C-alpha cells in the first residue's frame, strides 16, 4: 500500500492510500477526491486528470510515455512535475509523494 498526500486546488490536503499497481487516479477517486475529472475514464485520451507530482527525495518517477506526453502538451498549465494521474501507477518507492491537482483547463480537450 502506498500512502501519499493530495492537495486540492483550494489548498486543502488529505492523506490517500492506494494499492501498489493501482493508478494514482483510481486511488484518488476511491478516496473521494472529486476535482480530478478524467473525462476519458482513465484512458490517456484527455488531460483532465492532470496533476503535479513531487516524489520523495531521491526517488525518480517512471518516465512520461509518448501518449501521456501528447496529452500533457494540450495543457497550458504543464510543468516539469506534470503527470496524468491515469498513467502513474503506485509503487512502494512513491510512499509519501505530494500530488497537487493542476488548475482546470476548462475541458478543451
């Protein structure tokens, strides 16, 4: 089980726990985080599950894949820490990461 912190757009923080191998999106939804829209249902066909991820010190995230990179390119709020929560799977090394929900792009995907 991975435990991490989610920060909503208004700055509220909550601890979320998810099973290893589950996507970040699935864990957040199961915990009741409603700001993550995921219009495509988690199929990497939009960027409405865009988050900023700060992994624990000394831990590198898996690289962004080509499909994820294409979708993130549609967001005007993309940063170096941008990820699609439907594409990042939880694993033991990601314990204690910080996930901040990115600003809403307005659904123009």
